[in-house]
C-alpha cells in the first residue's frame, strides 16, 4: 500500500455491527464510523463521520431480516449507505454480504416470474458497489451471471469439514445427504473434501423432493445409508421442513445417527424446529445471519447445536485481497 494512500476500512450498519466488528478484527482493519439517524415514518439518514475520500471500504451487511429490520429495509439501508460513500469520494466500495437474501428467486419457473436475484444485483451496482463478497448463495451460477462487478463466492464447506473431522467426531462410516436434487452438486463437493481429508470412503445420497403449488411431496432416499452416520447438508434452513423430511428418510433407511449442516438460518423458528426434531442428533450452523439466534435458544440447544463464526473466513479473504494473495485456497481447505 502506498504510504500516502488512506488505509482501507470496514463499514458496518448497526444491524450487522457484531459481524462487522468481528470481521474487522480478523482482517486487521480499522473502522470508518457512520451516523445513523432515524426519523418519523421509517425514514433515516446515513453518513460517514470521517473522510471517505480515496479510501477502499468494505461494507458489511447481512440481509437476514427481523421484525424490527426486515430484509427489504436492510437492503434499502445498504443501498443508501453505498450511495453516500460514493458521493463522498470513496475509491472502492466492496460489499460483504454473508447472507444474500432474495437470492433463491434466481430464474423463471412460471410465466411472468421475476428474477429477483438479478434485480438486487442491479440495485447494488446502481448504488455504487464496486465489488461483492458473499457466502454460499443458493445458485452460484446464477450469482455469477447476475453481477457485472467483480464478485467472490465463498463457501462454508471447508469450515464444516474441519469442524466434523476435528471437533464433532462423526464416526468412520459416513454418507453425505442432499435433502433434494438441487443440492447434489454441493453435497458432492462436500463429500469430496471430507473424503480427501478423512482419508477414507464417504458415501453420497439424496432425498427425492417435489414441490407443486406450494405443496411438498416425495421422500424416497437414494444411496447407501444403513448402518452409517448421515450428514444432511443444505445451504439454507428457513422453516426446517426440508431438512426434517430428509432426516426422517435417513432414519427410515437405517442411519445410526443424523447430523445436519447448514450455512444460513435466517429464521429462528427454523432452527428451533430442527432442535426439537427427534430424528436429528446434532445441528451445525454458521452465524452468517449475524446475532439473530437468541442466547436462550443456544443455551437450550446445549450440545445439540454448534455455531461456526464466518468472520475468520471473511477476514482471511480480505487479508488475501489486500496483499494480492489468491483466495482460492480458502475454498479448498480450512484453515488454508
């Protein structure tokens, strides 16, 4: 970095403040403080409290909504902040989006369907985002095609592999299970990483799932599962219904235990449903949605729930970007 260039910094909106602080610590970066002033009727003002001119800024916002700050509000606040930073002369405005809401609607499945993920990409670009880093989006190919600015798609899979092999002791006979056909590629990649680091064979299975007019059916299991530990893997848990159906199918197929691994948990009710399910032995999630999971729920889950922080992954990504090191090793093994 040129000595006359202002240092890069992390910017975080209040609803994502814990994530922003943790990422700043991991990346070894300072903060650019902002003023957040609410007005009657839901209006607000956002402005940097220090000069942003010529600086490279990393703006942290997770789009998992709450009753107080729905996903749409979080997105609007992010757009306004990006525009403000651009107007005040920030040289680069890279968005760190641990959870990318609206990404599930990434293609037309019915006549006149919206492609909402592309609309969000266009809004971010129009507001001044110069780059974007996200984690385990629903459809990586659609994510790549939606943006015209540089993007980095991170994966929690290496972190999950490290967790299971070093902390969870899942057992010698493992099968990775996709809860539906759409997640098979993700499950296959996880199986390959798990097998390579475990030094043994890991099976692969999937559960049939059909959705028509909002009604989910199916449940047949394809793959070797009897007498084995099943790791049911998904990118997102909303209500928990899909994962519980998959866990029940694994138990019916003779699995000795069922572990659930999921990156995003935007709804507390979905996590609560998983914890209450007798078919599930253990659940591992990340904190990509920020501090949405209440401490009372974490205490109630006790040893049945593991929470993996995403700040080290984002922090290491920023360190590598700022020192011109490749990010690819973070997608293959954790820690890289």
